[in-house]
């Protein structure tokens, strides 16, 4: 596939085009939406949940593969969703199912310069880091993990629905040694934050999750909240730790507003850095 230069793309991507392409995407499985909307519920019936998940063979297979990985260290082989829920808990199984469903909604395509594996590594590493930060920030750890996983989901919309345009943006980033967000805006006239928000609305994500996706690059905006600050900081930490082997990866500057909003001391951050690396190394064996 030839890579068009920014000047060759006369017609930039319009928001209406994003919406049209998103409408063509398959809806998330009902069980995934049910799980995402039940993050704050504590009285979920494990048997009912297991039966619903088991109806989707693809989700079941992916979830069990994750459950049997060294990341979770289960003492015996997990063969059913009910076992997975019993051993790992509803929260971990929810995270696994969400990851499996989202990755299945965006099959890899030919977009020159885009590394799908690196993308998912970054998303999962951010989810891990966000969950660790949440433990010290009075933020729901499940919200943090899911928001970390989904924060860059708009990139997949652009990559899979506008591959030639995004290839040009990737080439622009390399040539100008800038952040990807800047390259998207310069070449496409739109960015992954806008695309991610449109997708979150289409998939009926909660307002909390929508805010996390919209604000993770600009947490200082009024009303962003602690979760947004947390995802912003986690994203920068993961870039700084260089866990995804992205060549010439630039570390986004951390907003002082977000940093102060979390109110964590250096000792906690050092702990989060170490734990993020350790947990991601185990998770990376599955990716």
C-alpha cells in the first residue's frame, strides 16, 4: 500500500464520516455491555453470569486462554467460565471478557506503519498501571483498568476505517518527530480522542468511561475528575517505561493538574513503576 503524503490528502476526515464508519461496526456482545454497566454492582450471580458468557464461544475461548496464563497464576487448569469466575473473581473475568471483545471488534488490517501488537501492549500496560494507581487514589480499580484499556480505542477506529489516511499520519509523525496526537490533527484534521468518544457514545459506554477517553490528553479541563487524571498519568508512565518497544516513542508530558489531583508521593510512584513492569511482563506472555 502506498503511503500518501499530507498534501496528497486533499479531503480530510470529517466527523460525519467517523460516525458513518462507526455505525458499520458490530455492536458489542450483550454480555459485555452488561458487564461494563455492572462495574459497581457487588451482588452478581456467578451462575447466571457464567451461563451468559458461555453462549459466546469466541469470548469463552479467549477468556479461558487468558485465565490459564501465568499472569493470573491459577493453581489448576481453568476449563469453564464458572471456574474462571470462582478462581479469579468477577472483576478480573469482566476485564478479560472486555479485552477479548474489543480486540475482536477490530481485526488487523494493512495500515503501513501501525503495529497492532504494540497498540494492544500499550493498552494493556496502561490498564495494569491505572489499576495499580487506583488502589492508592480512592478510584474504583475496575473502572481504572477498563478505562486504561479503552483510552486509545479511537486509534483503532481511524486505523481500521481510514488506513491510508492514518498511514500518512504515522509517516508525518516520523518525519516531524512529534506526538501522534499532533500528527493526527495535522494530517487528518481530527484525532483519536474525537473518534474514541464517538465510538464510546455509539457503544453506550457510561459517562464516566466517556470522560476518561475524552480527557486523557487534557485532564486539566474543568470537570475531568480523578479517573481522567489517573488515566492521563498511567498513559505517560507506560510510555516512559518503554514497555511496548515502539521505536522513537515520545513520552507525553504529565499535566501538573493531574499529578496533583492524584496526590501520591514518590514512594508510591516507585512502587507502581515496579509493579507495572512486573505485572506487564507476565501479561506480555499472553499477548
